């Protein structure tokens, strides 16, 4: 599994299964995933569909920076997201705890 799989396949599937998550988050999120298998993506939950695009598009409410390995480990529940954030492996800019908690429902 790679970040690309998670962002381009698993997140849209989760949003189709629970469209209320997109309405609840209602924000643009940029992902900066470093390392092999990483890349840059935009998650635009202000739209009714086609939420994920490559690169950075629009003005984000938050940018998430993490390595591919750590992102995959968090998704596979091998790493705790809160601990990763506290140790600096998972960065949110700006830090919006409310938005981060809503994203946790989507990514968890």
C-alpha cells in the first residue's frame, strides 16, 4: 500500500460510503507526502464529487506533511496519529484541532 492508494482510492471510497464526512469537513486539504511513493495531492471536500486531484489546487484550510512510510503506517494502524503528530512525524499547518479530528474520522 502507498500514499497514492490511500489518497486516490481509499479516501474517495470512504467518502462515497459516508458522504456526510465531506459535508462535515467542507474544506480544502493539501497533502505533502515525502519519500518513495509520496507526492502532492489536494483533497477538496467543498465539492460534491471528484474530491482528489494531483498537485496543489485551491487555497487549503490545512496542509498535512508526513512521510509515505509514516502515512501508510498510520492508515494501517501500526502508528498512532496523535503520537506521530506529537513527535513531529505528522505535521498540520496551521494546526486546527477541530479539522484534524474530523479528518481522523475520514482517515481512520
